[in-house]
């Protein structure tokens, strides 16, 4: 014991500090990264006192299920926003992916695998279009994805002339909606899986480093041999695919794909990412922050319902808290 | 009766415009100011000197309200202040003329001068004629040669600076801060600027003049204060000091240049000599060959760079020097001609393939092109060689940090550690980080674009040593520089670039002095101008 307490050489402390930093690195990457944890804790305490039902395992699983869609997509959006871009089309991409998956199962083959491949593929394709238009034609991604936001939604509605498509494959419901994996409801399991993949890719891979550099200073990244266009496009494809995954989770829960679902969802997704410590100017952010950002918004929704706040007032409170939280974490 | 405030030059005047005492400031572990004193009197031009990182810019930022000091006290006209914003500092009568000017280009000189203070009618419309008349009267009264009706966009740079200074003066500014105002000016423009400064001081305005150029100090200032490592290194009356004393104060004791500048120069040349001898042995082997390379900016550029050679590219700004480097690095397409490495044509180049072939570029603008300022040293260092510090696409974090630490040690980057944010480093240290990006593995061809711009004397010597060390190990180095003395000091061979082509190449030995190189550049221009 004493051996470690008596002043070790500077290099060793340095290395130890570095190992420690590496260990917690994934947790602390924002401007004032600890603030998001504090904010979440405060929220939990407030609602625990306000409602007797809030502090229960069932309720937390509930929050997890409710936030799954936003969380899954927000993980992809984290890459896009760190890369100094934005994707407004995620809600429409989700709707179109869900419709394509359900139609493929109806017409091509009624197994969950076909649904999964077509759903993820459609999302990836929309992401690829977003990415290529943004990088090759140098159109700001805000405008590109504003276009695909409209176009993808229109396509989803056109496919069946606005009618929902019923899904009948039991295995599909189980894999994406209703089963439990190691005791965890699958929507939550998919969220955790996506988060784990996101952490590995963003914080431990070359690609992650390149995303940070491309967003932090695209010119310097280019001068350092980073193919900024490709890095950016991959981020959009990733987000599209995750919107596809979210579509599978949603349609498995409701046993049908509907073309008019989750309108305006992109705002919740972007709010989660920004709340989680990402900079809209690129180069900064982390996956766990995003996940917590999404949980904070989900917890707010849940808690405000439990203490009986009217849905109109809920919207106002949510808006104020989001802006206040971002202002607070930014100082 | 005690001393009156009107005494012109007391030792410590109660009428000082600014009195700074023991001011400290740190940025994330980097101590930029460690307790500095500074005083500005009405009507004086007080030059502020020091290497990059000595603390000049930090003090300016504090005085202009961009940043706040940690300790010590600042008095402006006898009142203690701690500006929360640049607006507050402006209210107290302090104005900074930055290099990137704060004028609205699309508006006229008059509109810029009265921006936000325009005379209005009762309905809130601007009285344009009255505005122009007021500004015109002001400019005539001060003897400033500007036409209030002309749009700023059409003015040459020096006149824009003059507009900026006039804008400060019309707003009752008493303290004017000029941060390296002459770096983009020609000789004539410089005279115009100095004239404007002289007019301002005669009205009782105090001017803080930050610069790297010592000869300006003697031309314009009344007093000089030198900072070194965040501390005062001395304040001198300009009339009673000389170049030698100032240089000694800037670089500090124990520095080679402080002893005698000339001896140090000779020593460097002695070091350069054996390097040149070694290159002779490899003389047959070209590291890089350009033959007839043509694209949007180059018109058949041809060049041979040998292994271990330091080759300079001289020429006027806009001659295509930078574009040659960019083309070799794959930032510009090659439309005709070939770029060969070790005699093998390189094919189509992009930065990533160029790096793969062992080509490295230290670009002209380190903030824009060289660094991600918000990221750590380690992240910046390993960015171009990520594949080298990874396995199957996964980053080997330990290897990356080890390399960062090693490179920081080798290049003597002054920072607490690899996780220090690059933004918090001084200019010289930032430039070392850009160099360190190419530390390992050693590049075959090193392209340097203005490698020591905005780098202080000490760090400059260290960078020269690095360049020579790289050449000794067999790297071919191609240097673009506007500093002819630098080219003469560093290079084994020199080429002059005119209009996207290499028009003449000489060995270093063929030129005796910097004037010869200057002459060569000038004579290289003339035939083209006659043809055009």
C-alpha cells in the first residue's frame, strides 16, 4: 500500500492519470460533461418526490421503451453533428423504411430477416443520398435534408396511398418489439447495442478520430489526409440505417407500419444530441452524453405525465428546460 | 500643491491612461502572464515587444475585454477596471485595430465611421447628408486624407486601417491598440499609417503598438516594453536604447542570439556545411521530380529535389509557389506533366495517397490548414498517420499517446501534456505541433510553406534545426518563404517561381548575399512582364 502512496516518479503518475483518463474518457467528452449527469440526477430526485409511481423498475423500463426510438437515431445523429452537419430527415426516413420493410414482407417473403434487411437498407440509402448531395454538390446539409424530409415522407405516403401495412410475422414482433433479451425488453436491448457500437466507433476507431477532425476543422483534416467527404457521407449512412432500425422497433410494437408516424421527431433527436454536450459547430460531443440527453427528455415526458401536467403545458415546460439546460451546460 | 496631472513625462505619472500592475492569466495550465506591469501615457506610442507566447496578445485581449485577468490590477485613467466584454472596454475609451478589420466592406467610409451613431430624423431615418458632412468635417479637421463617400471595399489595405483608426478617434477613443498593423503593408502604405498614428498622438491619444519588427519600433515609438515568458523583461526610452539591447531583452539570457547575433549565424552555417557535403554523395538520387506540371495555377512547372537537399522556392506572392506544394501534396489535380518520387511517376495524387508515398506538408496557415485548434495535441499529432497507430481500423490509444509524448519531447513543444488543447499554446509551439505531425515515420519529401511566419526568434532557430536534421537523414525538403534571409540561411539550392513556372535555379553558393537573391527574383520577373 505505502509503496503507492510514497511519491512515485512523475512519469508513472502521468501514465496512471492517463489510464484513468482513458477509462473515464468515454463518459466525459463535452464542454462541461459532468453537468449532464448532474442534470439527470436532479430530474430523478424531483420526480421521485413528486410522484410515488416514478421510482420503480417498471417505470424505468417504460422510459427506456419510450425513448428507444429517439435514442437509437440520436446515436447516428451524434456522428453527423460532430462532423459539422445536420440531418433533419430522420423522421421521414423512419417512416419510409418502416413502409418498405412491411411491404417487402407482404410481397417478397414473410420473414423478419427480409423486413430487417429492407428496413435497414432503405434507411442507409436515404442516408447515402443525403451524404452524397451534401458532400459532392456542396449543398448545406440543412437544405439537403430539409428536401429529403419532405420527399421521403411523400414517398412513404404514396407507396400505399396513405394506408398502413399490417405485419403478421410473429418472429418479427419478438425480435424487434416484444421479446426480452437477458431480461431486458428488446427495444432497450437494441438501444444499448446501438450505443455500444457507437461508443466503439466514435471513441476507439480511426473513423471516430476522423469524424472529430472533419467537424473540428475540415480544411486541416483535408490537409492531414482525411477524406472529409467520405467521412461525412458515412455518418449520414449510419444515421439512416439507425433510423431504419428504429422503424423496425416501432412497427414491431404496433404490428403495422404507418406512413404518417413520428412527424417532428427530428427535433427531439437533435435536442437530445445537443443536450448531451455536442457542439452544433462540430468537433465535440460523445455517445453517452447523447444517450443521457435522450433519457432526460424521455424522463421529462414521463414524469410530467405522472404528476398530471396537461399535455399542452408539457410542451412548454419541455422547451424551456431544453433551452435552459443547453444554456447552462455551455457556460 | 501636489504634482499637477499635466506634467509631461514623470517617472510614474498620475495621469497615466493605463496602469497595469502584477497582472496574471492562465489558460488551462499554460501560464501566459505571470505578473506583468505596463504603463501608457497620453500622447505616447508605447511599443510592446516579445517572442510569441511572451504574453503580448494576452495582455491586449485583457485590455480589450476579450478575456479577464486572474490577478493583479488594471487602472484606466485612475479607475480600477475588469472589463466583462469588449463593449465595456470600448466604453472606457479603449479601441483595438485588429489585423482582420472590423469594417463593413459594403458601406462607405462615412457610414462605417458613424455606424450605430448615425444622425437621425424624428422618424428614425438616417440624415445621410448631415452624416457625410459631419464625417467630412472631422476628417478635414484631423487632416486625414479619406473621402467619406468612398466604399470601404474599394480601398487599399492601408486606407482601410486608416478608416479603422479614424473610426476609433471619432468615437472619442483615448487608448488605441495596434496589433502588428504593418504586416500586410507596402512601404508607402506604412508611411500613410504612421502619419495617421502621429496625428492621433498629437491629440493626446495613447497608442500601444505591438510588433515583431524592431526597425518600426525606432521609427515610431517613444517607449518600448519587452515581455518574456509572461514577465517584464524591461522598459526602455526608445531614444536611449539600441537594437542589440532590445534583442537581448527579447530572447533573454543564455540564448545563442543574445551573445552576439553574428556569431550564432556563423555557427549555423558551420552546421549547414557538413550537411551539404553529405548531400553530395546522394546527389545522383532525386527524391522528387516535377516535369511540366500544369493545372489551373501551374504552367509547366519543372523541378528536381534531391535526397537530403533543402531547396527553396522564391518568388512574389501569387507567383504559384504555394500551388506547387499543394499540387505535389495532391490538393490540386495534375492536368498535364508528371510528379515522380524516387524516379517513379506518382499517378493520381490526393492528400491520403501523397501521405502514403511519404510526402508531408506543413501548410501556410496553421490555424486554418494545419491544426484543429479545439482538439488536443495528441489528436492533432496523430491525425495524418492514424493508420500507423491502429490495427484493423481500431486506434491503439497507447501507441498514439506514446508517439505524441515522444514528438513533443523531440520538438520541445512547451505544454503540460499531450492532452493540452492546441488553442492554448503560443504561435511558436503551435507551429512545432504542425511539424510534429510528420515526426514519425520520417517523410521522404517534406514540403514547407512559410515555416516560420508568426514564430518568435527562439522557436525559429529550433525549427531550422529540425529542418536541417530531417535533411541530414535523407529527406528532401522544399521550402517556400517570403523571407529571403531565411531561404539564404537554410537552402542548398534555390529556384525562382514566376507565373506558375520555375524560371531559374541556382546553387546557394552562387549567391553571395540576400540582395543577390532579391536581384535574381526581380530580373526573373521582367521578361514576362514585357511579354504580357
